[in-house]
């Protein structure tokens, strides 16, 4: 059978204040086109369909339409909730999803059997899937345990709970002649986070060893980390990555989906198919003169300016590079503040403000004169 593995759409993501709805529409349209071309038997979406637990109506409409379009390709479609999704809200969509022939599992429920999904391909190949949504550490470990245990003990306890849950769900994987699949939204120890502003929120606290996955699984489809990669484990374990770079920390990631050909008696064969509809993200550095020669009109830019800080510098950069969503002073251009902080005792507000401007590399007399006027006005009213 053939599986299309995709994950971490993060629909609704805003990049430095810029709405990316059009990019998400184009990206999901490309994913659908890949499904139409590759004709998978099963499409797996391994969590984080949305960027927020409270998606806008436009984001909800985009995701539900994408799921419906994937189903119309003839594939079975299974989506699980990620840490950015509202699990109960996704589960509230199950009546709609079931009517549309789509399987959604938003959160781990008391009925563990509900997370085991079975099916048969058009050619008669039987498959079964453990669909495990994101399981919060706070939910998996009681509050009392979290206060009593060290960070290392808490992490190990979380991994133990997840291992027992997966072992319980995959008990039927011993049945011969069936393709055994598992999808989960989790961080595996040893995997590369792939950068990104949210890296601190995706590692270690919820990390588990790859040994939690059963050796009887023919393919484990993971979501949560945005860099496509194979993970060493007792069975084929893979992150397909995100179909678009979520922030500038991911600009080196190769975005796409994974196509997996797998059967009960052969090892899974994986092909990565690139998704290129979104604008690329790039970081550039230089003086204004150097930046004037940058030619990246189709990219969103993060700019590190090698100029002395001054009023209006950001506007000058954005005049040169309209696609610059983030403008910063190159850290090498920021003066060393050690020893430059003035002692407060015995110094006037004007002197302290002047020292502050000097430490920031902002010598304009106009700023100092404006401060003097405001200070005189405030002082005269007291």
C-alpha cells in the first residue's frame, strides 16, 4: 500500500505580523496535487493542523476543505491533534469528518481502542493504524508526581507512560498479513529539531526514546519536528517535516511530504516529495550599500544591518527591501555596554538619558533636545 505522510501545517501562522493565508492555500493545494498524482491509499496528517488552539473561521475552513479534497483523491484520510491544536475541538468535528469519510482523533480518550483504526485498500491489503494525538506531560503525569519528581524523573515517567500506552494500542500488531502503522505527535530523543523560534517548546520536556515504538510496526509517521528526517529505532520511524518553513530558524529545511510504499512482508520505502509553493525565508546581512544589491524579490527576509543604530534606519532598509519582515542591528554593531552604564547616584535625568543614548550608539542632538523639552514640561507641572 502507499501512504502520503504530511504534518505540521500550522494553518493560521503569522510571520512577524504578516498573514500567510495565501501561502497556506497554495501549499495545501500542492499537497493535494501530489496526492492526486501519487494516488496513495492512505493520507496521514501527524498533528498541528493549526497554529493555535483557537483558529479563525478562515483557518478552519481552509483545513476542512483540504481534508475533504484529500479524501476526494480516493485515499483514506486520518488526522491527529498536535500540541498546537485544540484536541477536544478537533474531536467535536468527528461527526462531520465521519460523514465525509475522514478520520479525526484530536485527543487521547479513556477509550484506548478508539485510537486503533483499521482498513482495507482497494487492492484488498489490510492495514491497521495506531493514531496517537499529542499527549501533554501535564495530562500523562499527575500534578503531585510532577512536584515530587526531578526533571529527569518526570521525563522518564512520561516516556514510560507513553511506552505502556503504545504497547497496549499495538497489541494486535502481531497479526500476520496486516500492514501495521503508527502515527504520533511527539519528540524523539536524538532527532534534530531543525531550528525555529519554538525549538525550546519542542524538546526534552516531552522527548521519548525511539524504543517506545514496537518492532512489529512497518512504519511510524511522526509529527512535531519540522525537519524531514529518519530516526533510528526498532522499526522505520520518520518525521516528514512541515510543508513550509514556519519561521526564519527553519529557512534551511527542505519542505515537503513523504511518500511511503509499505507492505506486510517488505521494508518500507520512503520518497520525499518537495513542496515549493510557499515563499522561501532568507537571512541577509550587510551595510545599506550591500543590502541595496540584494536581489531576492520572492523571499521573505530577515535583515541584520551592519550600520550604527539611528532613527529611521529600519525604514531605510525596508525601502530597499520591501519583503523585509524583520530588521535588526547586526550584534557586532551593538556597542559593548559593560562599564558604560552610568551610576544613578548624583546624576541628573538629562545626564542619565545622554549616557543611555551613547550606550545605544544614538548621538542625534534632536533626540536629546526633545527629551529636554519633555522633561522641562513635566518638571514645571509638578
